[in-house]
């Protein structure tokens, strides 16, 4: 029986690439999404991947949807915490709403999604939890105090939880992408891309969503069982830890 994987924010950008790659590896994938019904329905039609809508910043919504999925499909063994938003502003202009929206979606969602699945993973002595953090959670970024704080928090979550899961066969790891050629990044003006972004990436190009997805596939596999509590940096050499 195929293992079941859930990818939050799994119908667009990096998340969509992860969902596709896991399906190609034989997992039964369920892609969560928050609000873009048109994109989600198009993704489902193109890939055949099951899509489910709920807000990962809402614990009750996560708990009820995950319970329904496990009752309907079976136990979830792989969780990819990918969902994230930005609400960029210089700190002296940042509003409480901008701060809490990002913290709730990008950081609190890790608890909201992982906690309802944790006991089952412990009971089965197997689990793979992969959190998509960011280069800006490692080095910080002007205008992103909220986002950088949340993504740095992702890494701390991984390091702590990995120690708790290790004896129960559960691995917990983070991936920190750099600039990836998603729709959002490719919308950056070409002159900004060429003058301010690419010169700081030693390999001289943007990453591709599929390159992040391949990392997820490896960390989700049985072969990665000795890797836990790690941060896999995938940024073309832009920031070396």
C-alpha cells in the first residue's frame, strides 16, 4: 500500500513541484491549499492529485481535516510543511496584522499540522516531517522581519522535534531554498533580477522548483532514516552555512 503524503500549499509553486514529485515516486499525495480555488482545480485536473482546502493557521481546521483524511484514506506518514506567505514591510511601517499573519501561517502552522499526526507516527514507529524554511530564515532579510523570524523558527522547531522523534523512527528536517524560479520570483522586473539578485548567486541562475522537490523526495524516503534535525541549504551558493 502506498504511503500517504500531505503537502501544505501543495498546488502552486514549490509546493506543486513537491506534490508532483512525490506522486511520481509512488506516494498517495494530498495537496492542501488555502484560497485559490481556480489554481487548485486546475492542478487537480492536470495531475490527478487530491486537493483539500483549509487554513493551516487554524488548529481546529487542521485537526478536523487531518482526522477526516486519515479516516478516509489511511494514516499519514509524510508531512511536508510548505505553506507560506509574505507581508513585507520595513519594520517601522509593519503592522501587527502583517506580523501575525506571517507568523501564524509560516510558523504556527507547523504545530497545527504536525501535532495531530505526531501520536500516530509514534505509534507506527515511522514518520517523515519536512519543513520548507528559507535562506532568509538563515541570514535575515531587510523588510522581512516577520518572514525571517518565522522561517528561523521553522529551523528551531525541526532541531527540537527531531530529538523527540528519533527513537520512534520519525525524522524531522528542514530545507532552506534560495531564490527559486516560481511565478512570484519570475515576476520581479528583469533589471532587478539581473542587477540585484543573480550577481549574488554563484551558480548564476535561479533554482527550479523541481530541485527543491527532489530534496523532499530523498528526505521522505526510507533511505534517509539516518538524517534528522538537519537543514539542507539549496541556494546555489548564495549563503553558505
